[in-house]
C-alpha cells in the first residue's frame, strides 16, 4: 500500500492535472476510532489484522484510478482525482462509514471498528499538497470531536478547533503533574428515606489559561490519546482517600461512585491497582462503586463476565451509567454482577412530557427489579419528575433538584447536616 511519500507524489500529479482540466481532487483523511483500545486490550497482532482487514475493505469503496495510502499507524488517506463539477464524494464517505456496521471476524473476536473521516477538496480548500492534507486532517479531528463515526468537510474555522484539541492534548500530558484536576461530588439520595446514600465523583480540569474545561470536552481527547488510564487512576485514588477521610471525620458512611472509561477497564492492571488503592487508603470496598458505561461492558461481553466477577470479589459495587442509551444484550445483563442501573438523563428530562420516556423509565425500573438491580435516576431537576419516579418505584435519584455537584467540603457539610429530600420538595439553601 502506498505510504505518505508516494501519496504526496501522486497528489501533486493529480493537482497538476486537475489544474489543466479544471477538475477537482478530493482527499479523505481517515482515522480509526479508539484504535488504541484494540491494541491495548487485544494486543498488537490483533490490531495489525484489523488494519489489514479494513484496508482490504477500503479498496471496495473506490474506483479505478483512486488511491488508498496508509500514512500512519491507523491513518489512511483516500485520493479521488479527476472529479467533475457536481460529482460528489459524499457517497464514498458514506460507504466508508458503512464498513463500520459490519464486524470484522478476527480470531475469536467480532470487532466493530468505526472511523472518522475528514474531507478537503482541491481547489476550494487548498491548492498545494500540504494544505490539502492539513485541512483534511483538521476536518477529521472535527469528526472525532463531534462524536466519531462520522465525516466532515473542511471549513475554515476547523483549523482553530483542531489547534484547540492539539493544545488540549499537550496540556493534558502535564495536567496531572501540575495538579490541575480536582473532583466534585454530587449527592445521591434514597427515595424511601430521603437521605444521602452516596456521591458521584465528577472530574474537573482547571486549565491555567483556558479556565475550567468540562469533562465532556477533554475526556474524549484523553481517551483517544491513551491518557485516560493515569488520569482515571488519580480519580480513583482521590475519591477513595476523600471518602475515607470523611469517615475519619466522623461522618455517616456513604458510597462514592467513580466513572470508569472503557479503556481503563480493559487495562491489564486495572483490578490490581484498585485493590492496592483500597488497601492503601483503608476504604472499605463496600463504600466504592464503579460506574461503567453500557458500551464498555457489552463490548467483549463474554470476557467482561470474568472481569466484573473479579471486581465484585474485591467487595465493591458496580453500576451501569447512562443506561438505556447503548445496546444492552439482556441475556448478558442477567449474567453481569451489576448492582445498580443509572437511568440516563435524556429519559428523565422528558418525563411527564413524553409518554415514550415514561414507558422506558418504567421498563428499566421493572427490569432492574427482576434482575435484583437497583435503579437510580440521573439529572432529576423537577418535582414532577420526582413524583413520577417515586410512583414508578425508582430507588434513588441524583440531580440538581436535590443538589448539583459540590466541592468536597460542601458535600461534607450537607452530609453532616443530614439534609434530606423531604416530601418530594427540593432541599432549600
Ligand atoms: P455522567 O457520569 O453521566 O455524569 C452526570 C453528568 O450530569 C455530570 O456532568 C453532572 O454534572 C450532570 N448532572 C447532574 N445532575 C444534573 C441535572 O439535574 N441536570 C443536568 N442537566 N445535568 C446534571 P459532568 O460533570 O459535566 O460530567 C459529564 C460526563 O463526563 C459524565 O457523565 C461522565 O461520563 C464523564 N466524567 C466525569 N468525570 C469523569 C471521570 O472521572 N472519569 C471518566 N472516565 N469520565 C468522567
Ligand atoms: Mg457517571
Ligand atoms: Mg450518566
């Protein structure tokens, strides 16, 4: 397969020809989504096989005269020359994304691999090799930031955004050392007693120049660059130490919940690190909960059963976060040792507004009950939502109605005051 040098050579020939014939040339810049996950969890030889399989399928998306080049580990470029006015590359981009719907059978695995695609076109988006490649790359970054598995055409403001991500990557590397992270804690309340029973630890990044960056923006970047494991390890340590400290201060024991990303979970040392943290901090494992996403546990579900059972053996609790947004296989769910289902905020938001969301929420609570899992509703903001959830038999809630996430000291004050969710009314103050 052509490499970067050959690609540059071909591209400059195409540009010259397009210039003469007044044609256009399209560049599609492809990058695998979360490819590092595959390499880290299944090994490089599986990763290599995936790359080969994808490269083969890519050939089926193009026509004679087009070029597919591999220009980096998991980066490919498609070169579509001699495009006439009006001929569009969208079909090709769609075909490429479609490839992601069919899993690759590699060894014993069925792997689904999606890609993000950025498109630039000569002469609109650049008239030389470097700027065309650079702009397609920027558009690809944009597709990643927009949630991956998508394609974007280059637009001029994309370079600013790509630069932003690049700067974020660079400063993420040193953010841990520079102590720029901290955790906030959002109370979780039991509906039967109205009392606080737990807190979700939520990560905050205070960037020295950009100010506070929300986790939704930097966590995907950290995941993509393989930086989430050390950051996640810091989160676990900090949350465990904090919870232990609250107890030493004489506060009533509550469970602290920590968000775990798929990459962390698949890391070989994940459970041994957890065990070490629990030992070092002296926190009772029963006071720690891990929040896993549906997609993280349903990917390689068969292997996940063993891993989750091993984690449960440590004595901690497991929850599935944002439940209802992914694709859970019910037969696996039944076999997973899960303690709680966190009903995604998107359903809670439209409770009492849309019948469909009510039905889904009701179904999740009922299913949880059958499987002996508790249900906690996230993002509860109104009394009406609360009333519905109580009636539906939901066990716990978390949301702005009771409290937003708080700095550790403020959470401790709330707990010390034993603030309750009384009679369905919001806690005042
Ligand atoms: P999540 O785990 O589903 O966390 C809940 C998010 O909903 C939090 O946003 C929280 O502030 C917000 N929220 C809570 N109550 C309400 C409410 O009543 N209304 C509304 N509109 N929103 C509410 P946040 O802190 O921005 O976190 C966003 C996501 O970032 C989290 O979603 C989680 O997926 C991820 N995240 C946060 N901390 C970590 C972490 O330490 N590690 C990992 N891997 N991911 C994290
Ligand atoms: Mg969460
Ligand atoms: Mg959630």
